[in-house]
C-alpha cells in the first residue's frame, strides 16, 4: 500500500513541530547543566518522586527509613536518566526553590498499564500494596477487579480489596448481596477484603490498620471514592474530590496525575487517576494464569500442559467448578481476559 503523499504545507508543519520539540529539549538540557555548573546546588541527598509533570518532577528528601524530611521541591531531570514515575527513589541536589535529579535508584517493582493508544505506561514504583477500591456506585465491574489482581501478581505487589460506600448497604438486599458476593469469592481465594465509608464515624478504622508503614497505591474506577478516602485519611491535604454524574452515575476524573502523600505513623499513599478500563494486553497467557491464583492451583493438574480450560478432556479447572471448589464467574473472567490478549499470546 502506497504511503499518502504529504502536501508542502503538511510537510512544513511536521518539520516545524519537530524543530520546536528539539529546541525545547536542547533548552531544557542547557538549563539543567547551567544549574549544576553554577555551584548553587546543595549536596546530593536521597529523595523520592512525589509527582511528575512533563520534564519536571516534585521530590521530597527522605531519611534512612524512607520517610520525608522536607517539603516537596520542583526538580529538573538530567538528560541521561530513564523516565521516572511517582514513588521512584532518586538522588538529587537542590537550592531553596529548585533542584536537579542526578541519579535513579533501582526499583523494587513497578505498576504498568497500556494507555488508550496501547502504549505501556508506568503508573507508580516501589509499592508495598495496591489498594483496589470498588463500590456499589458506579456499577461494579468484577472483571476490572480481576484485572487489577492479575496486575498485582505479575508485579509482585500485595493487593487489598476495599469495598467503599458501605453506608449504602442498608438501602437494599441487593446491595447487601453484592458485599457478600465479593467476600465469598475473594476471601475464599485468600485475598484481604475490608469495608470502608467516609459517611460514618470510624468508617475507615479497618482500612487504616493496613496502611501504616506501607507504600500503598489507591486504584479503581472513576467515582468509586478513592480521592474521598485519601482526603479523609489525610485531612491536612488539599485533594480534589469528584462526584458521580446525576444521569449516568459514572465517575468523573478528578486526579490527573499519580501523587504521593505521607501517611501518619509512617508509610505513604499514592492517589492514582481514576480509570474506566485496565488493559492487560501487554502480558502473556502464562502471566494471566499465574495472576488467577485460584485457577493456577488446579491448572497444574490438567491432563494437557496447554489446556485452555474450555472443553478439553481431563481439565482439572472445569472439574473443580463442577465440584464447587472454584468460582465459575472467575473462570469466565479469566477467559474474557485471555480473549483480549494481542500478538497470539492467548
């Protein structure tokens, strides 16, 4: 297929945009080197990325326990550094109002997902726990919850499932059934499930117990109340809190970039942007099977190593479902995720 020939004006515009980008990159590099060579920067110190904004990041200095000891400061990045994300541990130098990140320390783990164009993007790094928030509103999406759990297994991050807005449970038997279904399915597997509400005194006591001395990322659909939870847990911070659309009952994005906050008594909380889908297209079938820890347990006993757990003879997974030892809904979710994989991974 022949490439479409560009007009003279289109070619000029593309060349102009590329030149502007190159000029900005060159100016940025010059500014960073000038700041370093000026001698105004202080000694190198350990820090952690609080948030990223284009070619700049906010950094806090940390002590030997990893706890912040300064207010955040906006820093440039040296041009030889790999892309940084919230939670990264770095070395930086700073003046009273500016700084430069000079080195990037190795990561313990990283949470990634594809953007709307399918490009893999890092969300946060060096995480102890992924706090997966679900709620009665907007309408729950169990498949998305399963996707988050697969991501935690692949990245080796401990998950914590939080059922938010439990104050709505009293409104109907359907709501109460939802809570019991979540508990029945996921607690049996071995996942921790806690309840939360910002509308009642003590509604976050159970959740708080799991946050101390851990680096936790809050994630979930737009509108499930992640930012409301974080704002209640961190009353001194100014966090944008959104509301459900009156007609659609869908959430609106209020957090535009992942941001790290220090948590009382030690640890940190990263509030991530709300999302309506969490793709796993970048991972393999083996990763998905390893991510469904309940299915993995039985899959080892299938007659065929490449069993797809559909209609194959000697399938230990379908046999476990027939005997009530495995959730049929979880297998259906597993199959739907496999159907989304690209590049022949499924």
